[in-house]
């Protein structure tokens, strides 16, 4: 058994995924599929991100944000984005 190494603490991953999880729960299956397709990922990956089983790269977080404008922020999905001074400066 090889234990995976996470870049973020479990607490931090759970904190980030709570808003994302609530947002995912509010979406219809059709909406989830449309967002996944537009973000270049799968619905299964969105579920894994929202439950904290996977951590999104900053690139994937940005693609999800762009696929669902005004609904979710990349900072809600990725802690690196949340701490980025350029992201903070743009006022999202």
C-alpha cells in the first residue's frame, strides 16, 4: 500500500471543498455535465474535487471558474489561487 502525498492538509482541503460541494449539490445533472464539458474535465472529477478526494490544480480551478462564471471562484477550489496576490488584486 502506497499512501498518496497531498499538497494541502486535510482540513484545508475540506475547507475549500465545502463551498464547492454545496454548489455541486445545487446543480442538476445536465448542468454538471455542461460545466465539466466546458471545463475540459469529467463529472466524476468534479465530484472528486468537491469531496476532497482530489485537489485541483490552479489551471483546472480556472477552467471550472470560466465554465461557470459568477457561480464559483477558482479560490473556492484551489488554495494557491486564493493566496495569489494577482488573484486578490483582480477583485474576484
